[in-house]
């Protein structure tokens, strides 16, 4: 079966750096997405990786290793507004999106 | 104005009732999707449509039906609501390009009592 694993919950301190991991086992790979979702709101797109390596976008970076079935989202200079769930999703060989359950990130002052 | 609009935002209904959730978009995207989200679970695909004449079942289509009335409108119906259909429902659109993300509506919180 297809599976995406993320930690259920993480806690970090305002101003610090946090890394949210995502491992996947899917039938084929056609790209990996990260979304941010504040409680009760819609997911919003953060990043897309299809080739190995690091994609940087301001305070957020996303890394992909296809050979390891692994990605991480790195958030720097954490702000209270970064408290949210972070969803990892992979496009499989049929271009269908497979979603992880999300990681709830709690930021403490 | 939101690019993807869902109505209603909240709905409480009784077991056995038929209800419809509506979605409209101004993004001009051909592809539209309905997902449900439950605590502790990933987004699960109910139905999707790649154009007005194309409707496809997702992984959890039982108990649901959809209608693509126009390129911009995609509605989800629960034929006879049951309590385990209580969830947060999202409509989403995409332009179908490989790297393009989904664009989500603000969601409908449905409670079936």
C-alpha cells in the first residue's frame, strides 16, 4: 500500500529553527508538496520538490531525497503565526496525491 | 473575493437527510476535487472531475455523489447523511500541470446528528 509518515506533533520556540520530516512509500513518484494549514482553515501551498536537493523560499526550505523516500520542511526564525499543521503530499505514478496526516507545530514564546 | 468559494461554511443536519455542499471557482481551472478531512487522518479524496463531462470516484466515494454543472461549479451531495460523515469538507481546483498545487476553498464543517 501507499503510505506517508509524518510526526503527529512538534513543539518549538519562537525564533528557533524546526525541521519537519516526511517519509513516503508510494507507487511511483511525480513530485512532493508541502502545505500549511491553520486550525479550521484551508491548506495553503508552501513548496514543491521533484528533484533531489533543497528548495529555499524565504524562511521556509524543503529538501527531497528520492532514493531515501524522504523530505523535510525547515522553518527558520519561527514566529507565533507559524503555529499550524504542515501537510506532506506525494504525487504517485498515476498523478494522484497521497496525503500524510499532517504535523501539528506548536510554537512557544 | 476568494478564488474558490464553498457554501455553506457550517451545516448541522440529521441522520437520513439529503444535503448538498456547493463549490464555485473563478480561477478558470478545469480540474476540481472534493476532499474530507478528519482529525488524525490525511485528506481523503471523495470525487474529482477533470472537465464538465468527466467525473471520477476517489478513495471514499460511497454515500456521496457529485455534479459538475459548469466548469466553475462542482457540488457534493450526501444522499442520506450518517453520523460518520461528520467532517470538514474541502473543495479544491488545479490547472493540471505537474508542479501546480491545489487551491482550496475555505471548507464546510458538516455535523450529522
